[in-house]
C-alpha cells in the first residue's frame, strides 16, 4: 500500500512537470518520436506526404517494432501523423489543428482545474493585447463574422436552452477575435482560456442559471469594441477590452458565489 501511494505521488508530481530536465533521459519511444519530427522538418515534408514504411523506420532508428509503433502512436495522438489502411495506405504527415491542441491541453487540467479567478487573471492581461493588435486590421469579412455571432444573442432568449447557447456564443465572439489575432501564440493562449472556461463546471452552472443576466452589458462592450477595431483606435480598443474583462470577472465571480450560496441553503 505504501509503495502504491508513493507511485501515485510520483506520477502526480510528474504530471505537473512543465519541462523535461536537461539531465533526464527520455524513454526510447519519446526519443524516436522527436527524431521523427526532425526528419519531417529536414525532409521538408508537408501535410499529406507519406512517411517511410515501418521496416524502413525500424532500420533507420535501430529500434524494435513495438518501440517504433509506440513512437508513431504518440505522434498520431499529438495530431502530427495519421494512418490509412488498405491499398495506398500507410502513415502520413498531418497538420495538427488548434482545436486538437487545445483539447489535449484542457485534458491536462482534468483533475486539477483552474478557478474562475485563475482564468480571468490571464484573460485580463491577454485580451486587451489582442484588441490592440487587431485595431485597424479587421477585414470586412471578419467584422461580418463577428456581427453574425452577436446576432445569436442580441435578443432575449426564448427558453433556458437558448439562453445557455447565447451565453456560450458570447464567448465565441472573443474566440473569433483570438483567431483573427496577428500574433498566433497570443491568439492561441486566449483561445485556450476560452476552452477552459467552456469546460469549467462553475462556468457551465452560471451559463445554465436561469437568474443570471449579463447579455445587455456584454453587448454594449462588444459593439463599442467592434467600432474601435473598425476605426483603428488601438488605445480605445485596449481600454474597452480591459473594462469588459474586469466586468466579466466581477459578474462571473458574483454569480458563482450566489449559486454556491443557494446550493448550500438547499
């Protein structure tokens, strides 16, 4: 029992590790997966290109069949490789999608979820930066996409189901801004915060809460932000986004506290 607890403790600590220490040797399949990535880069392979057959990889890396297969499976899980069976089948280079990457990262927090405060601490820093970078750069097509999203929640909901979808659509507005961001890393990090928020039980309870209302205030911020982006007013865009995030954080924390209090009272 003591050994089992110690194993779980070590596994838990390892799952929180943010990097591989320089002195730590990687497992053989992990090392081969890294070499496969180097091979894809050095050969200039693009999504859809075929990778060498398994026997060629076994000879190239001087590894057992099971080790090579484990390495390829790891790359497939990462979204960098896909396999196809039948005539003309084999392993091919894939282009990892941002959504796939976010789903993998969200899983990292499955047992140790961030709080609403954790998420909004990041949103308050990053989203004003996204707004600043986008000022004067949004296209007519992008503005139309933002407006079409707003139309999903610019009216009172007909029932609780529509209300829930409206609140998620309000978050979609910010995800679209993140997708338009000219800094792809900044946009990805904002999108990750949105994904975490969508999956967070506390946030989902607020979205489903019949008494929670913030649509009108959110709409006001978003229309003002769109006008600043369209006009190229970078500092106004930054200020509006910052005010919006501060309002959203206060609202979400207040509703979470109210819901928790009502649950305790029941």
